[in-house]
């Protein structure tokens, strides 16, 4: 059963007690948590692992570690990536997660290396898909990168094409904010991938930086009416997809504000 989730990013992957309390206060909507399985911060792993009991009876989805998967075979970077993958799989079981999302890549790259990096990304993701499917785990792949950081590896057409290469056991997660930064045609993207989309990161930005504003934030480039239209397309074309409010931490994050967004999203998408 699909649902609405709140990303731990909204508390900067720190205040899990507040996150749990907020989620439980949204009880009528059955909201769950999206927890990051890895982050470059001292003490992160120990703090996260201590939360398993806190979220045991709540729906949980995971965000794979924020690490470069497009590594050179046999390199020390690949060994580290494999260790992070194994850790994420262990956490999947510890938290009784329903899914985990992977980025296609992380860092920037030389312009002439794009095709090679795209091939490597698909190769690694296919390997992960097979291993996770055999273990009964559900995985998705997210669109990332934006022009200001010069790290757009897949344009809209190439990202859609990636799912012709990946096995059907691996779904798509569309990050609305990333797609807006790259000027993608949201309706076309959602219609084209349809039910292959298993999840959405809901957030927006100023059109230049990946700021993860709340979806109805007046600072965003997307008006509330425009965001509602995107949500209606989501409801029509991928009705079973999870909807994850992936907001940045800050003064805009409050139970009242989150509840207002959850109510509106639930009404439009029928969650």
C-alpha cells in the first residue's frame, strides 16, 4: 500500500524524536518516515542505528547513502561503495523498510566522460537491482544533478531511457525539485514513465539551487496552483507511488505547516 512519508532531512538527520512525534501526530494520514542510510557526518551511523526501536511500528522507506556509485572497478572507492551498499541492505532489514532509493550518481564529471559515466551508472544499478530482488527488497532510482553544479549526467530523455535498460524489478523515483531545476516537462515525464514511477520526492526551489523548499512555499518557482496540477498528474498516472515530503531543515518546518501540506497532498492524490 502506498502512502505519504516525511524525510528525516527536515530535521537535518538529527532530531529523530521530533520527527517521530510529528509523524505520530499525523496519525489519520498514516504517514511514515524516509530515513537516510548514510551521510558524511561523525556519529551519523551510530545515531541512526539507535533509532530502530523508535520507528519499528511506523512505515519506513530508506534513502541509500549519499555516495558515488559510478566508481572504477577494483578501486578503493568501489570497495567503499560496496560496503555502504551492504550497510544499507542491513538497515533495510533493521528498520523493516518497504523500499530504498538510489541516486544515479553524486559528483560532477568531465563533459567528455558523460557517456562512460552513464554506462557505469546503469551497470552498477543493474547489479544492485538483481541482488536486492533476490533478497526480497524493493529499490528505486532517482533523478539528480542540476546546471549550477555541472553534474547533470542524465537529461530527461536519457533518464527515461535508463528504465528500458534497468530490470522491471527496479522502479523510478522522481524528485520534483531536481526536475524543475533542469526544466523537465513534468507532465510528459510522469505520463511517459507512468506506473514505473514508484515514488516522488516532493519539494521545490528557486530555479537555481537545490533548496528543498516545501511544495507550497512562496519562495519557490512553482505556484501552488501549478504544484496542484503536477499532483493531479501524479494521481492519474502513478496512483500507487509513495509521496515523500523531502524538505530542508529550517524555520519553515513546523507540525502545523507539514500537516497543511499533508492534508492537501492527501486530498489531491487520494492517499
